[in-house]
C-alpha cells in the first residue's frame, strides 16, 4: 500500500505492524499523542502515521467508552417525489464532528499548525447512514476531512438521498408531505459504541436550508424538525416538511376542467328538439376523456390511494355521462310524438304538466286551434243533411210533375253535393288525424322540455354543492400538517479489548476461512427484512426489491476472555479486513450497485454479525393474466457461490414467521404492491458430485388495483354504459349511427393512450386486455346493428312498397309478443272513407276526373252539354266537385304512403328492441363472468 501522506511507496503490512508495536512500546496512549519533535511539517506528517494505522478501530483509549458524533444537515435541493413508488429524492450536505483521542497535538511544538486536512480513507469514520435509503449511493465522494489539534474531526459529506417516505397525496396538488430522514449507525447495538447529537439547533439547520436552496422547483420547504429515538441518543430523525406549489396543476388541470364543465352546463340551453344536443355532449365527453388521458402524466400515480383531484375528475366525468344520458332520455321523450305512440298517460300529464311545470316556472304557450274543429256541425251530420235534401228533392220532383230535363239537372246537382260532402268528410278526417297527432306531439314536447328543465336545475345544484365540498376539503388539507476449539486473542498491553497485534494477526488471515479445523464447515445463518418492493417489470420478468440482509457466522480466530480485556464483550471491525462468506441471491441478474456497509460486529465468542443493504434485481416468473388483481410469487434463493457443503453450511437465523413479521413492520414503501406472506425452506443444490446448501424464500405480493380501476375500468364502464343507453335515441329521427361511430373512435383513442398502463409480456394476454377487446367488439356490433336498423327504418321513405305479409306476421306478430312490445295499430284510410284510392303502385299520382262524365253505382250518367243546362251554378258545382275529389285522392295517397312508412318504422323498432335485449343479455353475462373471475382471484 502506498502511503498517501508521506508519499513513500512500498510499505508492507509487516512494517506497519512493526511500527505499530514500536509506537505502542513508546507510550502511544499517553497524553500528547502526536510527537512533533523538530517542528517541521515533514516531521508532523511523519508523526501522524500511527493514527492512520488505527483506522480500523474506534479512536478511543477505552473501547467501552462510546464515541459521540454530532451531526447536522443542510437541505440543498429536493430533486423529485415519486408517489407511485413512495420515494423522496433529495440532496443534502451532512456534517459530522467527532473526537479522535489519538489525533491531538500541541500547536506550539508543531510549527503552529492547528488543523490539517487528511485523506478520509486513512481515518476512522463512523458508519452513519440514512435508514430510509433504498437506492444506490450516487453521492459524490469528498476525499479529505479536517482534524484540529484538540482531536476534533470534521467531515463534510454530500448525500444524494433516495429515501422511502409515506406520501399522502389525497389533497394533491395542495398536499403537504412529511418525510423522515433517520441518521444512525447501520449496526443495531450502538448503545455502548456510538451516540449521536446535534451539531446546531434545529432552527439554525432550517435557516441554513432556506438560504442554501437554489433549486426551488415544485416543492417549498415548510419546516424541519429533529428528534431523538429515545434517551439512548443512538438515532437522530429529521422531519422534512415540504409543500407542493400548485400553480402548474391549477393552470393545466383544474382551470381547463372547469371550462369544459361550464360548457357542459351551458349546453343545456341548446334546444333538444331542434339541435342534436346528444352529439354535442358526446363530443364534449370524448374531449374531456382525451384531456384526462393526455394529462395523466401530471397526476400522481399511486396504488395506495386516490387523490382528491382524481375523485374530482372521475365525478366530473360521471357528471358528463349523466348529462349525456339525460339528453338521450329527453330526446327519446321529445320524439315519441313523431312516431305512432299513444298519448301522454294521465298520471304523467298530471305530475309533469301540473306540478313539475310549476316547480320550474314553466309557462305553457297557447296553440292556435281552428274554430271549425269545434263547430257543432260535424261531417257526419252534414252528410245526413245532404242525403235528406236529396230525398226531399226526389219527392218534390215526383209530386210536382216536373219534366225529365229539370229532374236530371236536380239529380246531377244532388250527385255533386253528395260527392262534395263525401270528399269534405274524408279531408276533415285526415285533418282531424293530423291535428290530433300534432297535439300529442306537442304534449310530449312539453313533457320533455319540463323534465329537461327539472334535471338541469338538479344538475346545477349538485355541481355547486360538489364544488363547495371540494374547495372545503382543499382548504382543510392546506391548513394541517401530517406525522468449537478456541484460539483466544491476547489482551497484553490493552485493558480495553483485544490488542492491536492480535487483531492484526487475524486481519492477515482474512483470505482464509476462519476455522481451526478445515475439515469442519463454517455455519452461516441468514435472515433478512424486506424493506421495500421497488418495482415489477412484467415484460422483462424482473422483480426489484430492497432487503436488509443479516449474516451470522463463527470466526474461531476472534475469541477472547472479557475479564482479561477490560470486560469488553463486543467490538466493531472493518469488514474488508475480515473473511466473509460469499452469499449471493441466485436469481440476481443485475449489477449490485448498492453501498457497502464498512463494519461488522464481533463478540468475545467469535460470533460475527454482518448487516448489509441489498437492492435485488431478480428474475421472477410473473403471471399477469388477472391484472390488475394479480398475485405474484417470486423466489429469492440464498447460497454460497463457491463453497460447497464441505466448507459452508447454511441455516436460518430467525424463523420464517419472524422474518415475515419484521418485513411487515418495516415495509415503508407501500406503493403499488402489498406483501401477503413470506415462506422459506432450506434445500441442497446438486450439480454433478458437488452439493451446495441453499435457502429459498418465496415472497408473495399482491398488486393494489385502485389506480387501474380508476384510470381503466371505470372510464371503460362509463363508455359502455353510454353505448347501452344510446339505444334509447330514436333511430328514425336522430343520427344514432354517427353518435355510435364517435363513441367507437373515442374508445379506440382511450385504449391507445392508456396502453402504457397495461403490462406487456410475451407469455400471455391479461384478462383486462381480453375485456377491452371484447368491449371494442361489442361497440362494433352495436354500430352494425344501428346501421341495419337505420336501413330498415328508411325503407318506407325509399318507396320500397308495403311490408311483405310474412315479414309483418313474423315481426309484428311473433317477435313483438316474444319481447312484450306493444304494436300500435295504424288506422287504414280506406276503412274510414267511401272511396279507396289506387295506392298499390310505387309512384301513384291521382288524375282529375273527366269533366263530362260522372259515375254513380257503376253506371255512367252522361250529362247534357253545358249550354243545355243552366251553365252558371251547376257547372261551377261540377268543377268544385272534381277539384275536391282530386285533392282528396292526393291526401289519401300521401296518407297511404305514410302508413307504409309507419309500418316499416314499427318493423325497425321491433327488431331494434329485439337486438337491444340480446345485446343486454350478452353484455350482462360477459360482465358477470369477468367480475366473478376477478373476485375469485382477488380473494386468493
């Protein structure tokens, strides 16, 4: 080893031991440790060499006397917070001050030198670390420390601390976090060896932290508190209280969400009977969903709980869904009058038009009604009047004995009047039917508008109450802060433990197994504490955990009699100067990047205890079929890499139940995974003629599914619910196909954006992936059904002729009864009129009747020339009769075409109801099967 201070290479271990013995013989432990005879710097550095030789031992003359280490920290920066893994990354400066009893000198005898900087690796340094540390130590290394003439050692060390912290994100982005940094020696039994104290008061530490922080970033320092674990002063805990700056999240999350919700509220003012409000709200809902998915990276991801802002967004999404469903419901009511639906039920008319209308201050608009509809002279009475006139005229003609010509004129007049009466009767019946249907439609329209106004006011009240509750929760959150044979060592020349010469002799044998009989194996006992589950990589089949590993073995060369060594029963020694077993984790597949612990504990019987931290990246056969309700069982196999059972035998230091209990007590990072149990058993690994002792532990963990339920299952369920209830949109008067197509595209975009949350692995597809694929297929089938139904509904408008009798019999007769669909009887215009219009052709255009021939009872009556009769009134009456007859036939033709269209609409509605019920049965059965499978696996 090359001497750093003196710069003289080639100093061997034997020379170091010899020099140490000479110094001890000259009174090394006497006051005035360093002899600076000569007063020169070179002499001072040469005199400092014995201090370097003692770097493996605590710098005290009495090993029973504890070393007091005073510490302080300066929080320089908060580098990041990982809510999902429950980690806080900070950068701080650690100051440690302790006393080295062998590094004292008189400045007057040493050229006035009062302090000196020496290499840190040449001095004893306490193994102070942060108990919450869970990652590789990437801190920069400072090579020097400062020693003054009184023996006080000052060591300034920068630390990049990745620590576990129980993060509460319920009130994100207005959350306040309280993370602890516990400093202490890595070895547990420190009551007699190292005690900690504060170098400065806590308020000064907090003041330095505020002045030194140059990187403000997202987090603001609120307070720093310090406390000791107990009166033993073996641990010092600093509570770092930080508050998140919410401006970024308010601007990028809350304000855009509020704007979208305001648009949804104002969209209720769109008239639902003239504007396609459903499509507008559907577009708004999809836009809100995409907004949440794109900004998903800004939201904290943790499986231990859902932040209040996540609940807020979920409820906003639910409100948008409810608003869309309300629009679908209202549009269904508004369009009931446009189809052959019965009138409004009496109870609905009374409840809505009388009570709810007054509740929302709805005023009925008076509609114009023709006075002739209320005339006491009905069409039937007029027809009877004209018939009686005709009979009376016949009687008078016969009784008065008029001539044939006069009687014929009167006869034609009577025929014209009777035809006029019949045509007017048919036209009146058609007009009465039209006004009756219009009145029903207007009544349904009023019902829909009143219900829309009621639901709108309830929607407003609920949103305002929810906004008040959310703001109150945030204010409450901001105001509070969360919390065998023997070989004894000689003690000659030392009454405070084994002598340095005997220890050096053991150190020289560190390359050999510490036993007096090499035919006897060394027993190594193992236990560990699972401190954190850092991550699971399903694609690479890797589990990353953080362990505290504890090893016990017997060093037969390190035994002494306490009574002869000042009653010292236990000492700490550098692990690098001793033999240690090569215990590894067989599943380890990555580089061991974690920091080493420098010391071990040895008691007087030679039992060695070595504690080390391990960041284990191990292979594991991960099954993700039941994601996100999956349970993983990963093995950790501990064993020696080279030593067979002839050299090293393994055993358990603690029962497996105790290992599991300790792991549950110390598991700090709850994060995404929950520890269920730990099982373990020893075994023997055979390979050829060699055998190795191994101990296999099975770590069973379960994924916390809250994150995935909120971000995946609930939005998907909302979209499927919208698809189910979209069947209530009237397909003949709204563009249901476009609505469903928008929904299908939105669901596809939802799956693409949320693809990062789904685990990717080549050994199988998770059940949730199958669930999403089937949901996508159901949306496609729903769209195809809408296309088919829309085609059927519009066959009547395409003049495809009347419905075939077999179709009418099958659909309106059997299928309608099967699904309990009430078919509305369409009145036949031919049954209520005296004439049947020729409407069997596809394009029927009625023609005006001939001007000189009139038909009655199948016989032609040829009228005399117009000049032979009275040309004035009779000719005009004939023209009126012909025009009225033509108008009647046109109206009856249009009415017949409308009846055909209504028949096709009824066919479409029956088929739509049938397919809707089949769709409900299938999707309900599928949902029940999926839920049952997940529940079974969730309870395993």
